C-alpha cells in the first residue's frame, strides 16, 4: 500500500489511487511546502511595502506601468526566494527528517533531482527577469543568491556557524532586500537615488527583527541539529535564554521605531505609528506568555506568529508614510 501511494503521489491530481480510492495529492501542494510559504509571504510583503514607500517618497500616483514594474520585481524576488530555501532543503534532507519531516524532500514527495531542477529554473529566471528590470534589482537578486548559496552549500555552508548563519539571514532579509528594492523602485520612478530616513528606519527595524527570527528558528530544531552537529545559539545557550533574547530583540524593534517616529522621521503619521506599534508590542508579549518551551508545537506556533508580525510591519509602516503623504 505504501509503495502504491508513493508512486501515485507524483501523478496529476485527476488520477485516483486505486488502492484506497482517494485522489492523489496535487503536485502544487508539495511545491508550496517546498517554497516555504512564510518566506514567500515575507518576500511578497517586502516587495509591496517598499513599492508603496517609494511611491509616497516622491509623491507619485500609482499607474498601470508601475504595477507591471512591481509584478516583475516580485516574480524575480520569488524566484530567488525559492532557490535559496530549496537549496537549503536539498542539503538538509537528513536533518529535516527529524526536525521538519513534512517537507517534500524529507517526506519523499520530491526527489533530489526534482528539487535541483526546481531551484535551477527558479534561480535562472530570477536573474534573467531582474536583469531585464534594472541594475538595482539585478544587484539585489544576485547578491542574495550568492549569500544563500554560501549559507547552505558545502564546503562553505555558513549555516554550521551560528554567528555567520545569523549574518546571512539578516543581511539578506534586513539590508539587501529593503535597500535594493527601494533603490530599484526609485530608479523606475526616475527619482534621485537616495535612501530616505524612513527607509533607514524600516531597514534597521527589519535587521534586528530578522536577527530575532534567525536565532529563534532553531529552538524547535534542537534534536536534529544536535544529531548532525549543527551548532546553534539554542544548543550553546539553551532554549529559555534564546527565547528571552529573541523576545527582547523584538521589543527593541518596536520601541526603537516608536522613538524614531516621534523624534526623527519627518514623513510619517506619528500618531498612527505610535498607536499601532504599541498595540503590536503588547500583542507580542501577550502571546509570549502562552508558550511552553517543553512543547515543540507551541514553540513552532509562536515562531509562525513572529513571522506574522514581520508581515504586518510591511503593511503598517508603508501606511504611516502614505497617511502622511495624503495629509
């Protein structure tokens, strides 16, 4: 029965498993898992958020040609995202069988050859589309792919070292994506290539936020990382210490943004920024009190909640800029 189910899982969704009379899983569901949905959503939010901030910074109206520019940049970023997370899964199959057995390579839904084909096509398309869209987007995608490769691929495999692993993650998510996308959209708008205080503030917020994500993500993966000699801050410092460190880093992000909004950022709606970030900070601490560090499911759930806060910032902060512009 197991052999029959494995064989039919790669067939189109319309083919029925004769052994259990249930439809086979559609191919796109394993692909969706392979792309790591939370990173896809994060990439999407960052592209839209930086696009809106760029629009607000030059007092420009949204038109169809600009929407096509956003679509092209988004597709290029998604291709780069899938390459990076896919390469990581290819190199971590045995570890994922312990830590994340639901992923398609660890579960056997994808073969190694299929995964290599997917990331190869994704990486090439990302570079081609970025090259057609403009120099800043090409630079951003190219640097991101290079760092993502160094993160996962032997012999460099920087993810073995907690410090360099964190550097890779927050450099790409925090600095390269934010600054690269913003400069690209300003280039599209034919505006002067400068980084505004608002973008510096968002970049710093995301940098610190991503450090918290980078060290928190290893808390539920303690068992597999130990077995395969992947050194993480969780192994070195313990779950409780890393959890508290992540929580205080996230709190610093929100308090820092509130202070920056009051004293430093001229082109934001200060009242909206302060209220929304105080509320979100309170929500973070309320959720943190529910986490049982002995419950792997509870830890993973809080980790996904942190990612939701990451997505939310790319909605809230552009809104503070647009509301100021509209006033």
